């Protein structure tokens, strides 16, 4: 009788496992790369938005001599404006005459000088939250958890509270308008 050799076609379990591991490694590399690209694109968008908002706030100030909180441009008085889309901010629509929060107010004269809208559309940050205006922002001053960031002097800013949405921490984005 002849010795018949049976031909076995197919893959062994080891070969299949090796392929699965390789696919897993490649998939994780793609995910990490995608997350990095997504983070960078969000940072680019927030910086572009803040530049546009800063220009709008400056134009509002030139016309009305007021910041979005109704205070004179030279003032670093509160209040903050946590939603720049409100009418009080004066960027999208004429602000109402009246006290915002003492000592800041939109006077009839300032409102009559309004020549907006200063923004064409409502802008929200890449994490779907409103941008803010803060006349007495103290970057990293009260947060020792930001070791790579040296505390800076109080300044007037427009900003975003960043990916985590928490106020005044290390991941905030801001542009200084005045210091």
C-alpha cells in the first residue's frame, strides 16, 4: 500500500493569532494618530475663533469705548461675560441701555455709537461651549497644578475653558486684549 500524504491547506491557529495581533497594533496606532490630529484641529479652531472674537471686541471698544461687560475699555472691573452671544455683550446685537453690574453700564451714548454686529455668527468652542470675556483674568495665578506655566499678571482676555470645561485651569485657551 502506498503511503498517502494528505495535503493540509489552511492556516494554523498560531498564524491567525499573529495576524489578529498585527491588526490590533495597527488599529491602535491609527486611533492614537487620529486623536492627536483631532486635538490639534480643535486647538487650531479655538485659536482662530479667539482671534476673530478679539478683533470683534476691539472693534466694539473703538466704536463704543466699552468692553462686552459695559465697562469702559480702560477698566478691569468685573463682571465677566460668560456667554458672548448675549445682547449685553454687544457683539451680535445692539446692547440694551442700562447697568450690567455696577459700576459697569451701557450708557445711551455708548449704545448710540454701536456699529455692529461685530461677529457674523455665534461662535462656540470645539467642545460646544461658549467663549468668555474676563476683564481681570489671572492666568495660572491660583492654580499650582500648572507647573509648566508661570503665573502671569492680571489681564483682559477672551477665552475658552478648554476640553474639560472647568474654569481657570491648565487647559484654558485665551488671548490677551490688554494687560
